[in-house]
C-alpha cells in the first residue's frame, strides 16, 4: 500500500483496508552452523588423535564427546572424517591444511 498515492491510501483506509505486514526477510544464519560443525569435528579429531595416536582406525559409527564453546557435544567422528575425505578436492586451503596436519588427507 505504501506505493499508492496518499488519496488512494485514504480511501482504502476509510473502507477498512489495512496494509499487510511486511514479509520477513531471509532467516539469519543460526549460531552453530557449518563453521561450528567444522570446529567441533576438528576438536574431536584432535582429542581422538591425542588419545589413540592415529585417526586411521576410527570406525564409521564412532562418537567422540567433546566440549566446544562451553557446551558438550557428541561428534560423529567416523562420519565427519569420511565426509572430509570425500570432499577434500573442494575444501578451502586452510581446512585442507588442518586435515593434512591431522594426517587425514
């Protein structure tokens, strides 16, 4: 209704027509999105590596419990590692460097 001339808005207002509420914009990215999932995966991989000495024997179903940003998380480390290996060609250089440091790729 804002795009209508004032006279038309007045006439519509007299008839009881009101402007609709503006549509909500795109949702803001929620905290704890993909970047946080990456961080949790790295924390879990480092914890497992420190404890076991290698990341080569992580089973697909292994869950590593870690604390990240003050909260405890259950990271599906086996799945995370598998995903990182399969996506290695498209990873940004900084992430690929972290995985190389861990001995994943």
